[in-house]
C-alpha cells in the first residue's frame, strides 16, 4: 500500500506502533493525532522523561556499581556452593536434592 492510499486511521496506527517502540504501554487516548506537531510534542515530552530517568540513574551509578559487584560475588559464592554440594552428593552416593534435605537446606531450584 502506498503512503498516499493510507487512511487517516492507518496513519494513526502506524504512528502509534512507532510510539510503542518508545513506550509499550502507550494507548491511543494518550496521544492526540490531530497533527504531526502534537505527535512531535508528545515525543519531546517522552524524551524529557527518559532524560530525567537517565540523570537519576547516573546520579546513583556508584551505588548501582557497588550493588552489581556484590550481586556478582553472591552469584559466585552460590555457584561454588552448588559445586561443593554436587561433589558431596557424589561422595555420599545420593542426589543433590537429598543432600539439601539431609542438611536442611532450601531447594536451590
């Protein structure tokens, strides 16, 4: 279908699909499609909101980096623990689940 043969409704749907790439929760009622200027204004407002979120993220970057390092360390410890439990299960001739039960550990799954 060529651009000139599209109906107004098809143009609105196309614009809405583009806007949903930025905001998947957008509803047709959220955007006034009377003109390209109204769509432009909506996008400009969305850009401001995203910039504000990015600024907030950047201001907390140090805390976030520390949190990510702690999470990485936690995951490494958990992986090593599961390896040890797996080896223990092999030595005892039982399943890892049985090791969990024997030592009153929570299920790792």
